C-alpha cells in the first residue's frame, strides 16, 4: 500500500459542500415545501406515566383549517417501530407505537396529531386537544427495582452479558481488588437543525416519498416499507442538507411514519418540523448508565480480571437500535488493555423518560469513562503513575491482530492493527509531558487547583460487510459518483470526490457526489458508526478503478498505444513518455461510448461502472487524550486549559476534515463531561427543555484542541488502510476530564460521575475542608 | 414553538404607544423593543399577549443623553450602545464592561437596556446596575408621566412596579462623583448565560478609606438589591483582601436564594462579592 500523499489523497482540500452552505443556499428539511401541503403538530403527553382515559378533540377540530386529528385508534393498523437489525422476540413488546396506545410512558410521548393548513394553526389546535390522563407513579431510575411494564412483563427488558475466562479465580489470586461505583449522566446529540419529515404521495406514479431523511435512508426504507406494507421500489427517501446527525437524527421516529401515513390517506403532502422544546423531549436521549466495576490486579498492577455490573437507563421504549449500546458497552470496555478474565452483566431497564439510543461513540463514551477511572484508581492504589499502570497493561504491537473473545455490533472483535504503547509515547513526547508535569507541580505548590488527565481508548469503525458505488462520466467530462452513503455534515462529498479523483485521474472539483437518495441506487449503508469513509470510499475506489480501466482500454485503441503506457490526469488520457503527443479527454471517451455512437465498437455503452467493497471485520482505530484542567475554588468551575488528542487513523484522506471531526467531537464530549444533562423532577417532568437549561458548550467554552494525527498503523482490512474518525474526539473526553479534575482536586476517588458540575466541585471542596492529598503523576 | 395569535402595532410616537396601552391594557399588551426575551417566551407560548406594540419605529429613543447630573438611557438603547464610549470615564467604562457580559453579540445588538428592566429577570445585569446605582425609571401612560425610584421598582421574579398601561420610556442613572471606583463580577456556567450570581460595587477612596459604598447583588434572590449590612461593614474601611473576604462572608449570611441549589448559591455570593470588590480595588 502506498502511504505517500497523492494529489488528492492526504490533502487538506476545501469542502465541495461549502459553496451553497455559506451562501445561504442550503436546503434543510424546513426549506422543503410542496404545493397544497398540510402541517402536522404532535400532541404530547404532559405526564411521565399514566393511563389515557379520554382524548377530546372537538374544540381543536372546530378550528377552521384543521383537516384531521388522529389518536391511537386511527393508526391501529400500523405496527410499532421495529429494530433495524431485525425483530427480537423478547424485546418486541417494548417497541414504541406511533401514537401511544392506552398508556403514556414519558413526557413527550405522542398521543395525538393534528393536521392543518398552517403550522401556527396546527399548534393552536394542538393546544386545544384535551387529554385526560390518570397519573401513575413514574419509574425514574434504572437503579430502582423493576416495575411492571405491561401484564407479565417487567421493566427490566433483558440482561446483556459478555465474558470469558475464570473471573472468580482471578479475584481469588488478586494482590488487590479495586472497586468503583460510577455513573454517566443522561445527555445526547443535539444537532442545531431539529428533525423534520415531509411525506408526499405521488398517486400518478404510486410512489410514496419521505423528505428530510438522514443517516440511513436505505435501511429506513426497508423498515418503513414493511410497516406500511409497500414494496421498497414504491417508497423513496430523500436526504437534503443535514444540520448535524450525531446518531440521533435519521433514525425512524413516530413522526416519520405519521407523515407518510397521512400523505397516503389525505393524498396531500404533509410537513412536520420539530421544534426545540419537542426535540429535547422527543429525540433519542443517550448515555445514562450506572456501573459497579471491580478489578483484580497483581502486585505489579497487571490486570487479572474485571467484573462489571451495569444498570442501563433505556427510557420509555426500545427504539430502532435494540440493545446495541448495551452490547457495545460490555464488548468494548476492556480495550486497549489485556484482561485475562472478564465478565459484564448489564441490566437493560426501561424508565419513564425519553427513550435512549445511540449518540456519537455510543457505549464507548460510557465504557471509556468507566475503564479509565478504574485504571486511575489502580494506579493510586498501587502507588504507580497513571502512565505506568496503563503501559504495563496495554495489548502489544506484536500481538496484533488481537482476537478478543467479545462482540461489538454483532461481530467478534479482532483488533486489526496498532501500536498502543507507541502512540502513548508519541503523545507524551508531543505534549512535553515531563515539562508539563513540572509546571503543574509548581502551580500546585503555589496553591492552584490544577491537574493533568490521561485516557486511552480503542474505537471501532467501518462496520461491513459490503457497500457499493456507481460512477458515470458524462460527455462533458463531469464525473458522477452515486453512493448509498449519507452526509450529516461531515464532508462526505469531498472525501468521496478525493478518492475518486485520485483513483480515476480527474480534478476533484469535477466530481458530483450523490448520497442519501434511494431512487438513485438500490442499496446503501448511510452514515453511521464511523463507517462512511471506510466502506463507501473503498467502494468508490473499486468503481473508479473499473472506470479507469475502461477509459484506458478505449483510449488505447484510439491512440494506438498500449494501455500500460497511458495514464490519466485532470481528466485527460495521455502518454507520460510523450506529454505533447496525442491525448483524449474522458468526456470524449464518454461521447464515443454513447449507445448510438458509431465509434463505440463492441464496448458496453457508457463510461461507467459499479464497484463493490467487501470486508470481514470492522477496523479499530485508537487514541490517547491528555488534558490540563484548572478548578476555580471560588465558583467550582472546571476550566480545561489544554487538551491534546493523539489519534491513529490508518490513513487520512483529508486530514483537515479528520481534525474537524476530532474537534467537533471533543466539544460534544466536553459538554457531556461538564455541562449537558437531562434532569427530571420527582414526577418525571423534564427540567431541560430549552437551551437555557440544557447547556451545550459554545465556541467560547471549548479550548483549542491540539491534535496529533498518526498514520502508523494502517488497517490491513481495506486497500486504503483507512480507519474511521467520526467518533474519536468524543470517545474519551469524559474520561480524560474526570482524570484531570480529580488530579486538580488532589482527592483520589472523588470524581465518580458525569457531568462534573460546579455545584459538585464545591461540595467536594467543602467536605474535604481544603486538605489536598498528594497524588502520583 | 409558534407564537399564539396576536395583534401587531408599529406606532411612531410615544403618544400613540400610550394610547394603545390605555385601550388594550386589560387584554394583555406587551412592548416589543429588542425582543430577545419576549420573543422566545412567546414562541414557547409562556407569554400570550393579545397585542404587541413594536416601538422600533419611534425616533429619538435610541440615545444615551448626558444631562450632567444624570445619564438618561432611552427605551431603544441596545446593550451594545454602551460599548461606544462617549460616557463619563469610569461610569462609562463599567457600563461597557458589564454590557460585554450580557449574552452574545447578536443579542447585544438587539436587546435593550430598558427592555431588560421591564422584563426584570433576577439575573439581569442591567437590573443589578439600576438597583445598585441610583436610578430612576420614567414610566409614561395616558394618565401621565411618573418617576419610579429603583428602590421601589422591583417587586418579585419578573415582576415590577410598572402598571399594565405604562411604557418605560427611559431610565436615568445619577452620575456618581468622578472619583468613584466600580467593580463587577458575575459567574455563569457558560460564557454569555444569565449569571448564577453577580455583584456590582462602587465606592470612593478618601484618605485610603472606602466612602459612599454601594454593593448590589443579583441573580440569587428574586430581584437584585443592595446589601446594606455589607455596605456598612465596608464604609470607612481600608480596602484589603481580608476586608473583602469578610464582606463576602457577611453577604452570604444575608441572602435568601430563591433557586433550589441554596448552599451552592450562598457560596457563590461570597465569591462574587469578594471579586467585585477586588475588581474595584484594581481600578485604583
């Protein structure tokens, strides 16, 4: 594999996507309108848990312009929203119906929908719908004993377990046992563009359309077609510009199904745009888990075994991901360390809160926090440095590929490549750790509450097994790459264009990339789980290689030159040994390959090809976070002064975009570590339904992110050696900030939960009465 | 988050405003100046005024006028209007400093000083300014013009002495002696958020001793107010870190936080009072 940067590979090229976006010409969900459309407004439960006694829609229905109001009975024929990876019998009873049937289970649970000719009017009418609910006691914590979900079913839907080795023996022979009780708060991805769905039925063609799609249009088409008993070819999803996805946007929610059903029944377009208040109570939450973890270690700090019991707060229903986060939490937790014996048991429990699902680095943000807290605690317990205890336990380069007896996303984990210790050393050298530690020691001696944090992690990326792309060159020489990928704002078009440009030999600005449209390509994986660049870029490369081959074959005939003496650059086939000699453009070749072209010969029409990429395994990038944090003892504020993220990417197609992913991810990770939390009162009323209460970091609250991007361990799993980047910047943000804050406080074991609030810090300072304990660096 | 239905007016004179207010005061009427608090509240349907009077077309309300004895701030003076510094030196500097703590730039370009006072958020910086310094609020209605002293103005959380038919046309701040020192400190979890606690202090130094001490606290109780006990403690003292710490401790003993996190807010009071005093002392 050629690791050298090419003309397009490895270059920090400007994004092709930016022109319309910076000129205000983007087309987001709310920008989409169709003639004669209706507006949908959802009436949501004001109660966390209750029995629906009656719904009175008469006053609302009397408003002029209101076309219809539906309750559960009106959509009784629509099945609940299923799991993307297929039905799981045990979990099926916990799925959400598109309108609540009989019971409401969280504040925000849709109970009715209003359709009206105007969005304001729809909201006026929704206000007039009277929902009479008999309030039931809400269950608000996964720590509390499970209650009845429905007759014969408890709110503990299942227990997810993974493990191997003799854990009992490990604890018996332990030199020390370190035990921690840790929790991660409820927060989630909050894209600045709220969700939106516009359903449209084209009766003339018998095609049902969903606009405002994102993330996984092809997979969602399959699920929706099944729910609506339609063929997939008569149902199309369209992705426009997407103002952030982060895992939560683009899953199937009740509203997506409702606009489609309504468009069919009314034979009118139906538009729904989520507002911010709805978003914070209706769109998937994430993260909330409580871990009780124990490690058995020997006298040298080597891990002998880990035992973890987890309580996962799923919220009111099980949505499209099933138990994926839970499985991921248990599966990825040990790495990058070697753990001879391991057992994780996770109580997957429903509560009366907004349902939870994936958010950027699902399961890993949580597991990384827990595991790295554990490593810090072991270091303190054994009097080792936090660096040394990690170094001793890392999986070594010579052990790669490392087959782990655990599962992630339904596959056995095989850590494909890596030099974890090498990246640790590079990371320490880059931040000048020795000098930094001395500087921190001097500031501590001067009375400042300042500290360093360290966290290591293994990411996963590029779930297969297969993705395809289709490339066509038109007679103007413009190249169209049709993919089943999706763009949630990450620079997908630019990266695919770079890969196609490099492989085919054209300028990347001559390439148009299609994504997120089920009417242009039959299959697609979308954009999730950091897989687009690994899977779709490799598929694009396969297709580009085939187009290149065809172009060279045709050119060889025309130029009377052997194929192997030709090359393509800037869309021109030429002979490098005779740069001034005869040449032909790809556009001219495409012209000759038109079906009716007299010069086509025996070639199949079109300068086009379809390419497929297959892989057996995910790839496993990894990284090291180092943070410097200060505490203001007067306010309890945590100020992250420096953050360095070292990340092994295998190969960066566009390093600028990779760095952008890391920075953006860190900003979100900082939010979860210090600010963001969905709080509820004791009746299950959500307390964070505005941006004044749900605090996301702004540009002013995020320090510059120092990024060390490494390409030392390309993945053997794909020809480009790529590993994904989308979730790296957030993965260990909570872990590293917790580590730095605890070091700044000088009080081992006090940081046990996220987010770390100023209130919490002041409590810790008050209780410790200002006597910091010396911690090892 | 679409506002409920309302009737919109865009009068061009104060006389038209007060006439409209007299006519509709029973039906729910609100003034739209910068709209930075009101419009989101309407979008959430927490406020549902039947009538909305947009005053942005009224000429002459966007001025800060130096009357010598006092500064008069018109109803359309935006937060960012305090940055352009044509005001008396130290007072102008502290008002510009405080203005920069209000939210973010786009909000500062729209939101108004008088709008903040009419809205009376407990954590509003301008409410703290009015409560701490000597301010008079000019309220006009069809019934006439009256002047409300800042000491009598605040009644509760977002509740003031303004009547339903009254329009806050301007606020006058008495111009302090030229050698007055000012200090301000606030804490919010993010840049630009409403403060969890804020303090503004002013005093003169005569022979090294603090005189005419004014110390206000905002963001903690239902509305900002001066802390008389702390002012008395500081009056006649020589400024020092120890005195400031004592002032912070005393302030903490005399506040009644309305928020749920009482213990935390009380600790914050110590910090903001101490740091506002330090800030004033650093400007000497």
